[in-house]
């Protein structure tokens, strides 16, 4: 195996993490209140809301396929940590109120997909997917 196959033998995705697209939250990046990432087609948007919840919406905001369940927790930041863990915290270094549990994957990044998922990838491999 040369690493070109993704999960289920899919095609590899080339991502420039030095200048990520708007659908990517790269390792070391964060979303603050009302910051967002959109799927490549613009059909889905992931927002760190002012009410402390990280929510995936359809572009028309009529549906939300997934949320972190962190509303009213005091969290203000969704951080894609260098260790591959997505954590939601009240400050950039504060106690987390939610984590994806994907630590141990340095350089992993989050993507918002055109089929309505929030995915954390380590290279070409998905290690976390919601919903």
C-alpha cells in the first residue's frame, strides 16, 4: 500500500495545510464565536455559535445534522489541537467541555464535507465522522 488509498480504498485527497481551504480547520487553528467553515460547495456550514455550541447546518439554516451539545457551557473556542484532538473550550487553554477523542494523530485536520459531515482526517484516513 502506498498511502494513496483512503478509507474503503477511496481516492486520496490533496490538502495544502499551509494555506487551507475554507472547508478545513487545520491543526493549530481555531474557531471563535461566530467563526465558521463551509463545505466546498457551500451546502453545509460549521459554526462556533455565540451560545457555546459547535453546530453543522445546511446552508439555508433550516436543518442541523449535528451539534456538539455544548450550548450554554461557556465555551468560546473550537480548537483543532496539534495532537489531532478537536476540543471546545471557554478559553484557548481552558478546561475542555467537549473533545473528539482523536488525540495521538499529530497534524490531523477537520473538514466539512459536501455530503453533510464533519470529519477529522489523519492524512488520507478518516478517524472521526459526525453525523
